[in-house]
C-alpha cells in the first residue's frame, strides 16, 4: 500500500469528548468551524492562507462558521486543517479521496498558495495510487460514499480506467500482488521444468474486482470489454464469480423484501454484461441457473428476453436437469415447457440463419452434414427433456408433440430417446384416446430404432398394434439384409420407397408369412421342443422373446385376415411392459433362437 506524508510539525490537535477538536497552542483560537456534529476551535491565519472558500465564509460571518454538506465529514476536514497548520498528516488509499474532495470544497488550489493540498493529492494519486493494482481498487471502493464529488473530480473514471488497463496486461509481466484463492484451470497451468514457478493465470484479477459494488463492477467490466483484449471465457468466469459471490443461496433470501431490489439489480446488470455472440459467453449451465433466479425475483421482460437469447446460442451445451425450470402460476404444469420451447425455437432460427448465410457465401451450396455434432447434442437434450416432463400428469399431448417436432429430422438420426419419452408418457397417461395415442406414436419412425429398443417396442403392449406390426416388419427387413438378401440379389424385393405402390402385395405377403410362421410354431410346440437353427447373426435385430413373439403373432394372425380386404384394424392392450433398459443380455440370448430362424424376407 502506498502512502504519502505531508507536513513536519508535531500533531497539536486535541479532542475534548467526541464533538470538540482544538489546537493546543499559546495563542487563543479565534474561529469556530462546525463540520457535522463536531466543533473545531482554530486560528484564522493558517486556514485563510490556504483556503479560498474559508476566506469567503469568514468575510460573511463573525467568529463561528457552519459548513454544510462537507465531503468526507469531520475526518476529512481535520486532514485539511492539519495541512494548513503544517502538522504531519499521512495520506493513503483509504483517505485520499475524502481529502481530495474536502480540498476541492475548501478551494485549496494553486491560486491561493503554491504547493497547495489539491496539487499534492493529485500528484500522489497519479504517480502512486493509480499505478498500484490493489490501491486502485481500494480508492474506487471509497468513491461510493463521496458521490457526486468523486465523480465530478473524475476520480471514479480514472480508477476504472486504471483497473481496466491492468486486467489487459500480459500475465507474464505482472509483478504486483493480487487475490487468487481458486485452483488453476488446466489452460492456466504450464509444465514445470527444474521447479519453474507456474505462470500468472489469465483470470488473476477476477476475485479482487468481485469485491466492488454492483454499479462499480459494471463500469469496470465495461472497461475490460472495451479494451477488447480479454478472452471471452474469462469475462464469463468473472460474471459467474460475481453472481456466486453476491447472490444468496436460499430462495427466501432471494425474494425477501430487504434484498429483492438489490438482487434484481444484480441479475439485470449481469445479464446486460453478457456478451452477445456465442464465442464469448458464460457456460449454458450458469445461464440457465441465472434464468431460474431471474424468473423467481421478477426481472424486467427485456432482461429476461436477452438472457433467453443468450441461452439459445449455447443450447447444445445444456443438460436436462438445468432445463427443468419450475413453472409459475397460472401455469398448471410442473415445469415451464413453453419457455424451453421458446429457447429451442430461437436455437433453430439462429442455426438456420447461420446456414443460410453460409449457403450464400458458397454460391448456393449447403455444407450441412447429417448428424452434425451440435444438432445431435440438441436432439439428445430435447429427447431427454421430453422423457423428464413425460411424468407430468398435466402435460398435454399437443405440448409434447410440439416440442418434439421443434427440431429438424437431422437432429434425431436415432429415435431411441424419443421412443423412451413416448413410452413414459403412455405409461403415465393411460386415459389417452385412440387418436391421441396414434398422433403421439406417429412422432417416431420405427426404422430408426436400434435393435434392443425394437425388441422392447415389439413387446410393448402400451403401443398401438399398428406400430408393433411396423416394428416386426422392419426387423424382418433387417434380418433379411443381415442374411445377405440384397435388393441386387432379389429383384422382386421392394424398397421402402415403393411399398406404398404395392400395398396389397405386401399385405398378402405378410399374411402368408405369418401363416407359415404360426404353422411352424404350432408344429414345434406339438413336438415338445423349439426349432433351432444356426445363424451367423445372433446379435441381429430379428431376435424376440418366444412368449412375447407368440402373442404378437397371434395378434398379427387376427389382424392379417383383414389385410386382404384392404382394412387396417388396430387393437390396444392395457398390460404394462418393461422399459428398454430392463431387457438384459441374458434374456435376449435365451429367447432369441425361436424368432431368429423364423425371419424371412418379404418379396
């Protein structure tokens, strides 16, 4: 800490209680100056020789003067009075601003006396205090109680500029002390050679400025961003650290009448400081937690919208648990699904705009690749969120479908997650109508289910029978492909695109095959054993549990009778089914042989 001593005479100021100060001298005092609740008994000559303001006040009154609204109060006036007497006084970062404001009030300038107090304080500030990191922060903190004097004298601005400039200094040349109690990030560490000391981390300055009040913190952060030399990740870390430092942990403290105004101001300030582009922003997890707080304390709509847009830029980094934002009245759902829908829609809009701009730059050629990493992450997050909210009894089918359809097909190359969410919803909402069940299950494509999930779906009695038929059909197609039956080897075989053109033929073929499979099954039961046939594809998607296969084939048999007449009848059962993850490898192995040798290609 820097300091400066002024004057050389011994301190002759004495106190008489808490409200009287006087100078111990052979000469009687001839003036009383009231500053706040303290009376100073002093001599006119030393004071008037340094202060133009006191000269005016003495000329207007007799022997007692009352100073109104004196900056810094009695302590700051005493520093100025001691300087006038030549008594030794020590200036430091804690009192220099008060002394500077008091000297300005008393007009202790060079016009009255050379080497006056204003000049000496300015030299101390510029040559020592503002060149020191921690002293600059201390001085900035003291300016708060001395507004508007400190602002008008540009002390606040000079401190902010000094601090902002120091944060942008190359960490390798930093020699001053700073507060750093956090662990070094991997990016901030360097390999030690011969016990070489670790370098200064890039975020060395964060903890010190987090001690500032919110308005001063805002000004410093704006200065840091204006310099343009600070890494965006460090800016985000500073905002997160400040929020953690000052926002209370409990909900009661957040919304209490005593602190809610300050908390609201803090959150709105952090939101306004968030970088506007994806490259420099806080982690999505922190932003979502901040959004929960913002909703709870009721920040203004513009700040909330800005925060939602910032979150949408980083949606691919979100986790399902962070997206589970409690709904507020008058909503009846457990979680705010409409808010998440809004975030997803903004992400889609932003991604589309970026792709369109790239297409224009590349003369109309799109470089979008199926399964793009960002979209895959968003798809998994949305499916996970659907599974989490599916337990909500107040979640409507329309809301579920709308959110599911809010992402493009490219984001969901595999429908396992969507199937799991639909299965949970069907289990928790047993009172759905046929139409609702049909619309819900129409969201997924059975050909995009993996083998294990297809096995579960074929046995899932919560699904409409029509969906089960589709699953069996595509599993047979997979089995045929796995056994080497290719479209090139089997010309009559129809591709998926041509199925619609030969619907009646496919129905007859499917019915015929089911007849054969039912006859073979009855024959194997009659002989008292199950038929076994070796296969090179034990792990293929054609494996089903024998008992479940028998029940499904029985249903298909009864439904298949209607295929020839062009009918499409469906039936639903109410028995429950285990989740996809509950199918064990042992069950698959023990039950796969029967269904595996009964799979035939449909031609």
